[in-house]
């Protein structure tokens, strides 16, 4: 019996030992640590080191009357206070007593789901105040939860604040529903004391110890201010959970999502040297924070050509305190001057001689921190706070390093930390004639009401009658003559394809978009607005609403439904359904979190894409187009390929979108093209198609070639305010390529990222797509193959990224062939096409050609679609 228990005893001892070793060496013992399981009488513990107390089980707090306890209708996959909640359709307050005076963490935990007793998820819209500070204002929990790109924490929201309490002061946390019909709720509250001057400034410190204000001066963090934690990032390969913090239950996340440099890896370094906390208290961060770092690597010539960069999305209109953590453990550093670098914050030079060894009193293994205050002006909807490190030219080691980043938002002069949120959603039944009158006055925040019933029936009947007549008239075939684009619906049925995708009612669309609130607009085009909406309790979708009088019309609406409802491919955007009701034509798609490709190339505050990311996106889009051309029963020609019609999901997977102008390609073996009215977008239009009005899949190839140049050069296809020679991106790229200086026009953000052979081959395939003669262009299958080959070149030669030299010359002693003459075949792409593994066969069909005449994108419209 004793023998059988021995392995278990040993295992328990090992587990206890491991748990002990995972903790920081020195633990801060907070005077107050209260973790509350709201809406419950249950106490429990979680692996992150928290002991949850049911809010009905403690005398340390009271809750004002009017709130109720309810159980979540769905189960969270994360252990925590997510089984129950305290909720109310009116104000309620937690009063927490007997807290020790001084600064403390206030943490709020939310599980965005529906709860018993008719607490629907979408109606949780409320404000939160803690003492004199406003933490949330009209906070729409479901919208915020759906915007989080972390499947591991689905519908879980966590907020952390730093506030200061005076002697004998209770902490009152008040939850305030934003309007009639909305409710407030909370799942968990945590109060943890912190050291007096962990984040707040010690009033006794001299001026050299004050946080530096970026742009000049100093900015003490006084205890009258409240702080909101925005980021706590360690530069290692795993999160540090709350149980492994220095006693304050902080979580340290990894930085991967925010670093802009491709290929930079985090390193664990020197787990043996005992850290010397002589310059900063030992509770500042766990030991492991200082034993991992991000650096630039050992290629000194490359390092001098770029910055080690982090981009942190922030709310504009606030001031932030940024804390950077350093610890010198590099075995190559043995003295002063061995490693020196510069720090830029928001492109302001804040440190010109960072020598971590010297900062640590000329010792290694000494953690140090530096605080900086940054003002983000309120002149844009989105903003990034940038941190850049660059090696000093006098440094022996041309490298820079950082161990951790913390960023806090500072409350404004009114005590506010909240970002304004949209008004709570209203029910579809609230649509009224008042809404219609508001729309006539020009408001964009309400959908026009359903008018008098008889008028609505007449209007809808008219539309359906027009639709039926139009479709019957449009049944046609194309034999190369000058007939207009026609419509064949396989038997002439005029019904919408409810069997192919979901039909949404206008009430569902109104509820999903908060009555077409402009706050939810994520894109605008010739067709109208695109909204981010929510179907059911949580599913985010993109909702494209055809505006009255737009260039688009019923045929393109039908075309998009018919095309996309039958297409399923990783690199094509998925159509979920449509709404055709109350004089509305609306399409519903999967929501693409990253927006359009153009959003990440130019005219944006988004961090620039790395070259590897751009190649992966190009390959994905090419595969989507290849599938359209050869992978379906009938060839489909997209006819509007451009960077705004390539969307990116949360994992940066490219998806071709917007099929309103798409056409079925030639259907007979004797047919080489489709004769059709020219449609498309200026700057991307195939000149061969424009001149001869003969559409082939090679027209998509041309447009895609323009996209490749956009990706490489980071500029739009046409510019008016430049020299005439540079106005057209295509002409300018051809000119520079012929001269052997394509590198001159590469996006500056890609400096020193592109391998030499990779740049040359990418330029070849891009310009071969732009051949004046469509027959000389490669197929999309060939393009996929070459781009995959380009990626291989980049991965193989990535260590020698000297492609874009100071002179702009791409490669030495090279001869540039005339890729644009009618006798030259541009580039022998077939040599590399086999690597794609895709079938290049084009399929024909005996079915009638389904040609739908699009009516919204005219070539004369400079905005395209």
C-alpha cells in the first residue's frame, strides 16, 4: 500500500515544486486583495491564483437594491466568474468597505452572453463609474467582445484600472444602463493593493526621475489621476499568468501582434544570473520578464537600415504613460559602449544614448525602467503609438533590445477614461414614420420607415414586376456579336435564390446594424455603405446596402447573389445571405476584420505590412482568381480586380470580393472572348479590353498586375499631383524596370526587406501581367506558381536583403529585356507554374450562358465602384 502511494507522493511534490519555481522570487503582499464572484453565493479558486468570493458571502461590500442575480445561458470555456452575473435595468452600486488607503488595481470581468430572465446579450449597454472616474460611457459590451480577435477568450472582456483611495474612503462602483430597455451587468470585480509608487510618481523624486513628456518637459503621474491599462507586454514566447506575477495578479501578454518587423524573434537569455534589483523594486515585474527580450539579431549591416518597431493601437484624445523595461544580460556586452541605441516614440527622439549597462550602474543583470508620457491628439478615428529602437552608429554591437512594454491611458481633467460608444441598439419594431422624416432631413443614423402599407405594397409589387420583366427580356446568349450583356436564369425563373443562401428580413438587418447607425459604417463605395452588423447574439457580418440612386442596380445585386452563393473557396469572400424587401437591396457577407488590402498599403494609419505578409496576400488573391477562371463549371471573369476588392480576415488571409461586375466567360471551345460593354475601375482597366470591348480572363490578369505594383510600391495606380511621367503607376514601373531601377519605386516601408532575386522575379511577373497584348499575359495559374517561387526566393535569400540599394539599382550587370513588345512573351512563367499544384484546365458547359448586365460601374467614373 505504501509502495503504491509513493509515486503519487513524488508527483505531488514535483507539482508543488514546479508551482513554486514558476513564481517570482520575491512576492509583494498586498494589504487588500478582494476577488468577487458577482451574482453568486459560490466561492471557488482558479488556476490563475484567484480565490473568488460570492458577492452574497462577504460583509466587505454592499450592493444597492434593484439588481438581480441571473445565470448565463451559455457556458464559458474559461474558468472564472462567468457562470452568473449581477444585472439590472436600473442603476446599481457596489460599495466596498475598509480598504487600505493608497493606489490599487480595480479589475472588471465581463462575459458577453445572454442571461436568464430575459437579459438579451445585445441590450447590455451601460456606463460605469468608480468614485469620481468614468470608466465606461454607453459601453456596448457585445460590440466590444465581438471586436476581440482572440478565439481563446471568446466573449470574455477584462479591464484593469489604477485608482487611488484616501484614508477611510469607500470605493463605490456604479453601473448605469444607458437608456430605457438596456441593462447593466458585471460578472467579476477585483481589488488589489499596489505599492505606493509602482506607477504613480514619488513626489520626493528629483527631476531626473520624472516621466519624460515626449516633445519636451516632464509629466509626473499624480495620484489624483486614474489609469487604464492598455498593454502589458513581455517580449518572450509565452504569457506570464497572474499566478506568476509578483503578487498583484497582473498578466503579461506576448508582444507578437504589435511588433512590425518580420522575422524578429523573442529570446530567453541567461536563466542563471541572479537579478540585482538595485535600480527598481523587485515587485516591478517578474524575473522572467527581464530574462527574455526582443533584439535585432546579428546582421549589423542590416540592423543599421531599419528600426525595431512596435505599433500599439490607442484611443485618440488622451494622454498615455509608456513604461519600457530593460535588463542587460547579453554575454557579448562586457563594458560601457558595447551596446548603445536610440529610442523614438511617435517618431520623436527621446533617448539618444541608451546604454543599459551604464543605466544599471555598470553592472549586468540590473533591471531598469523608463517612463514617457505621450499625448495623442484627437484628430483621427484611429491612432497608433509607435516605439522604435535604432542602433547607435558608435555602438560596438549594432543592435537594440527591449524586455517589456507597459502602456496606460491617463484620465482627462474630468476624470474620464471612456471612449464614446454607439447608442444602444433599438428593436426593429421601433421603426416609425418619425424615422422617415428624419431621413428626409438628411440624417444618416436611421433607416427610412416602412411607409403606409398600401404604398409599400404598390412599390414592392412594382419592383418585382420590373424584376420579372427585366429578367425575361435579358435571356440571351453571346456569340461574339454586338448584343448587350444578357441574363439567362436557367429557365427564366425570376425568384431569388433562397435555396442558395439565407434570406434576411429588413427587421433583422435593422437590428443587426442598430438601425443603420453611421457608427457601424466600415466602408463606402459607389453602391452605398458597408456596415459591420451582428446576426443573432454574436456573429459579426459585413452588410452592404445599396443606396437609392446609386450606380448599381438590380442586375448587379442579382449577379452577386447568383455568383457568390455557388462559390466556396478559402480565398473568396463568403456570401451569407441577402435582403430584398421594403425597397432595400442588401447583401450580407462574412466580416473581414482587417478590411481591404488598400487599407494597409497607403493613406492609412495602419502599420505597414511586411514584405512576407504582402507576398502571402498576393498568393492568396491569385489563388482565388485562379479558382474563378478554372475551378468552376463555367469560367468566371471578375472584371473588377483591385486592392479595395481584396479583403483580409483576422489571420491576414486574402479573399477576393465584390462580384457585382463578374461575367461568365466564353462557354464554347470556339469562343475566345465575350463581347461586352466596358466596365471596371479606372487605373486597373485592361487597355486591350477597353479598346476592343472583348473580355477575357486575361483582363483580370492585367488588373491583378496593377495590384502587384500597388503592393510593391505602396501607392495608388493614378496620381494627379506628380510629374506626368509618374502619374500612372504602370507606366512609371515599366519605365524604371526597363532602366534596371525598379528598386527606386519600392515602398520605403519595405526598405531592406526584399531579397535581390525576389525583387527581380516579382517585378517580372507583375509586368508580364501588364502586357498590352492580353494573349501574351500569363494565366493566373502561372502567376500563382511564380509568386510561390518568389516566396521561396525570399525565404532562401532573406538574410541578404540588400535589394534596394542607395542608388536604387536592383542588380548589377543585368540586361533588361523589352517585356512590352508584341514579340516578347514577358517572362517564362511556365517554368515555375508546376509548383502551384493547380489544374489549369478551363471547363466549358452546355448550359445556357448566364450573362447579367451590370449597371453600376462605368469607366468614366474615376471612383470606379
